[in-house]
């Protein structure tokens, strides 16, 4: 539940500079995640300076209404869309960027006190998107070390279907006819010459059978 809405208005800068001892540790995924959690780049953009509840907006975001939870973080669709568009239009650079470790933890250190828009600026090849968030350091408990768990969506890659083996091709067309082997009839005193089958090509395996006349097929 949203606990309060804060309208950031342009006010004179604070007299004393805020220390740069703010730290954020943001975790992406957990031990059961099916994707590689490392090498995901998160970047922090300064939205307002000051301690919790006493912020002075950065001029680029002075006209945007920020709705915040009482724990110092925010998931606000309308404000987030405006901030994201403003960063794109004005080409605003982050004040800090860091890549996640293999356990999914990302550390953004040396931050000035204030509110930060934190978003993924570079992936690691996995099909993952991280929802941008607003975090303040220090938070409501006045701790300058803020921890958060990233909200993300992950789509596993589609498994390749196994290609069935090619079916044997059945030849089409007329069935070839084996060649004819002519037989020569040679006259003898008894009227003809007997010819052994071994003198001609054959696939019949008939051995040394004698043929008198006709045509032999393989």
C-alpha cells in the first residue's frame, strides 16, 4: 500500500553538502533462478537530494510528482514512466553503474544522500527484464545502507524440437527390366550344340545347367 505522496518542488539547495556514504545492494534472483544472475548492469539516476522526507529535487525532475512508500522504495507506474521518458529525452547520465555478481547481488556505493531511480541498463544475454525502482539513501530508518530485491521477468529459451530422420526415398517410375542374354544355336551332327549356362551372365545360381534354346534373363 502506498503510504504517502511527496510532491518535489524546486527549493534552494541545502547549505551543507550531503556526504557520499550512501550504499545500495540490489539482489536479482535467488539460488533457484534458472538464469545466470551475473553481468547484469544496473544504473542509478539521482532524482532528488537530501535525507528521507526532506528532499530537494534535481532540476530535471522538479515538475514530476513522486509517490513513495514509507519504507523509502517505490513501484510507481505513472511517476516511473515520466522519469524514464525524461532520462531518454534529456540524455541524462547515471551517477553510478555496476554489474551484478554471479550470485545476483549488485553494489552501488559512494552515493550522495537522496532518491535514486534504479534501472537495468545492460543485460547479460538472458531474456530478462527488471522493473525500475525508486530507492532512497538514507531510508526511513536513517540507514545509509539500503538493500532491495529486484522485481524481474524471465522467459526461458524455447527448446529446439528434434528433427525426425529423413525417410528413405522410394524411387518412382518404371521398374527396370533385366537385360536379355541371347543364346546361339550351333548345328551339330545331332542337330544342335549344347551350351553351358556358365558361358552367359546369370543371377539365378543354377550351376552348370545345360540350355538348348531360348533367351536367358538375369
